[in-house]
C-alpha cells in the first residue's frame, strides 16, 4: 500500500508538473493570441486605410468597367436579338416560300374561282399565311359577287325608273324649252335627278338667250334711230370736210419739211443713248457680280467666324477638362504612392503572422508531447492502483468538459482550413486589388479570439484537474476504473492538437502565399504609379498646348471680328453701288426709250404726213362719192327698220 501511495505521489507530482507546464503554455499561448489579435487589428486598420486611399481610383475603375460591361452587354443583347429576329424572319420567309410553292397551283385555281364568284377554301394542313391568302381570296370573291349583283340590280332599277319617268321627262323638256324651272319628281333616283337638273339648267340658259336677243333688237333699233338722225348732219359736213382737206394738205407739206431736221437730231441722240446704255449695262452687270461675290464672301466670313467661335468654345472646354484630368492624375498618383507604402506594411505584417503561426505550431507539438507523457503517467496510475476509480470518476466529468472545448478547437481547425481555402480563392479573384485580405484578416481575428477563449478554458480546466488530482491522491483506490476514459480523452486531445498543428501549418503556408502575392501586387502597383506619373506629365503637356491654342484662338477671334466688320462695310458699299448702277441703267433705259419713241414718232409723223396728203386726195374723192352713198344708206336703213319691226 505504501508503494502504491508512493507511486501515486509520484504520479501526482508528475501531474502537477504537467499541469504547471500546461498552465505556462496556456499563458504563453494567451499572450501570443493577444499579440496576434493586436497585430490583426493593426493589419485591419492598415488595410482599411489602404482601402480608403484607393477607393477613389477603384470606384472610377469599377464605374468604367461597369459602364463598359453594360454597354457590351446591351450591344451583345441587341446583336443577339437582331440575329434572332433575322433568323426567325428568314425561317418564316423560307417556310412561306415553300408553302406558296407547294400550293401555287391551288392558289391560281383559287384566284380563278374567286373571280368567277365561287367560294374558296384553304387546303387541309395549310400554313397560317397560306390560309390567310385563301381567306382573302374568298373575301375578294364574295365582294366581286356582291358588286356584280348590285350592278345588275342598279341597272334594272334605272331602266325601270326611266321607263316610268319617260312621260315626265318629255314634259320637263317642253317646259325647259319655254323657260320654266324644272324640278325632279320626289323619290327619284340620283341619276334621274341629275337629268332633271340638267334640263332645268338648259331651260334657264334658253331663257337668258331669249332675253339677250330681245335686248339686241332693242339696241339695234336705237342705233338705227341715231344713224338716221346723223345722216343729214353728215351730208352737211361733207362740204366743210372738203375745205379742211385742202388746208390740211398744205399744212402737211410744211410739217414734213420740218420733220427732216428733227429726225437727224433724234438719230444722233439715239446713237449716244445706245452707247451710254451699253456702257452702263456693263457697269451694272459688273456691280451686280461684285455685290453677289461680296455677299458670298460675307456669308463665308460669317460661317468662318461662327466656326472659329465654336472652335474657341471647344478649346476652352478641352482646357477645363484637361485641368480636371491633371488634378485627378495628381490625386491618383498620390493615392498610389500611399498604397505602395500600405502594401509594404501588409507584406511585413504577413511575414510576421507567418512567423507567429510557426510558433503556434511548435507550441502545439510540445503540448502533444506533454499529453503523451500524461497518458503514460495515467497508465502507471492504472497499474499502481485500482482504488482511484471513484476519484477519477469526478475527474472524468471535468475531462468531458475538456473534450467539449477540444471539440471547439477541432471546429476552429476545420474553419481554419475553410478560411485558408477561401483566402486563396479570394486572393486569386482579387488580382491586384486585394480586397480579400480584409475578409481574411477579420476571420483570422475571430479565430484568434476563439482560440484565446479556448486556451483560457483549457487553463481553468487544468487547474480543476489539479484539484481533482489532489482528491484522487486521497481516494486513489476509488478512482482507478475511470483511468481508461481519461486515456481516451487524452488521445482525443492529442489528435486535436495534431489537427491544430496541421491547421497552423496550412495557415502559415497561406499567409506566405499572401505575402508573395503582396510582393507581386507591390510590383504591379509601382508599375501603375509610374504609368500614372507619365500620364500626369502628358496631361501637363496637353494643358500647356491647350493654353497656347486658347490664346491663339482668341487672336483668331479678334481678327475674324475685324474681317467680319470690314466685309459688312464692303457688302453695304457694293450693294449701294449696285443699286446706283441699276438706277443709272434704268434712267438710261428710260432716256433711250424716250428717244426711240421720239424717233418712232418722227418717222410716224413723217409717214403720217405723207399719208395725210394721200388721204386728203382720197377724202376729196370719197367726199364726192359719199353723197351718193348717203342716199343709198338712207334707203338701206329704211329697209332695215322695216325688217326689225317685222
């Protein structure tokens, strides 16, 4: 029994040593967990700062990508819809052509039957388009038949109405001949009504013609009366005419001699007027051409000035946009520089995290070794005393709690594996942006918190185990039967620690992969920074060139305004000159016309003078013959009066 107590004392001492070592390891793990948490918080803050710095550039890039993607998507959709519509239309046309080709003979026969008035039906199994054609043919046939029936009916009704109204038409013609107004009978057809209306118009026209004939006869009677009154006075004036004719002949000879000198002066004046008119016409034509050319020049100048104004406005807008682009490039360059610094910090933090993960893995291995030693001591307790079963029974309940905590650690290990996988996926998807690092950092923080809490629980349980171990020393003979359970739980703890070790190793590998990706991202970021710097230099050069161009456009604007003012003056002067030329031309034309009229009048007067001489002779002869004519005219008027009176 003393040997058993001695062995139990040794076991208890070993347990106390193992508990103390485990407690120290727990404290170290807790401190490292807190350090990892602080580092994770720092990494999170740095990542947040980095994200804020690159937010502007990232949002612009995302917006541009989204706009481009949306435009491409809309273009693709429109293209697909167009292709689909074309395919459907082509397919429908092909089907319709095939169907029409198949039923071409039937369609021709259907057309003939429709023209003949027969009913047309589509063949069985015909396409909808072919069926519609047959239906339209049937409708056309029905309309033709209906129209033909109506035409026959209308002709029959018209013939019947004409037969019934034959007597009325004869009476209407007679009344129209006498000038009476003709009205169609009530209820007459439109064709019959039109006939009666024509008869009414004919009667009215005949009445008007009769009135005109009566008026003409009355006017002729008045004229005859006037002529009869005038004939005696005409005879009395013949003697006076004979004397006047002789005097007129003498005056005409004197007038013809005066016209000869006047004709020469008029011819000279006409020649001068023609020469002046031709010169002024040429000048007017030239002035009109000049005015037209100046008008075209003014229009061109106005268009040029308008184009220059638009160009100057565009240049000012480009200058504004270039200034904004320059500011954006400078801000982007500054943000990229800050992002480079942040990426370097992330790389350093990732390396530190990998080192801590390796230390955690080493501590987990040491914990596994300590558990193995504990298991061997428990076996020695089992071999030394079977009486510790009752005390270790209480210890079993505590160890079960340890099992639950170890299950939690197992769950954490599994989540660590999943998180490592997710981190790899997110890192691959993110490319140069590195958004996934924030998510990984948050999950690592949560995992560190849970690991810290579990470590504290393990420490508390170990203390409880120490207390229960003291109880086990007092009642070792009653607790030996639960040693096997303790062995199993210890084995589970060993397996859990192995999983933790594996998870830590995987986490270390993932963190190192993230560090390598961060290095690559840093290289890409530097390239982007260099490119943005070159863009900023180019933008500055463009801004300088745009400023020079704006100054040049202002000078061009001033010159264009002067040119427009001068062109307006020239245009007004040319228009006034053209108007003056046209007025001069008009005046010369009027003078030429007057001279021509004078010349013509002179010739006419000269010719008339000769005619007057001839006429005087003829008048003298005619006056003698007129007496006889007057007597004959009196007799003729008497006969005409009698004819009119009759």
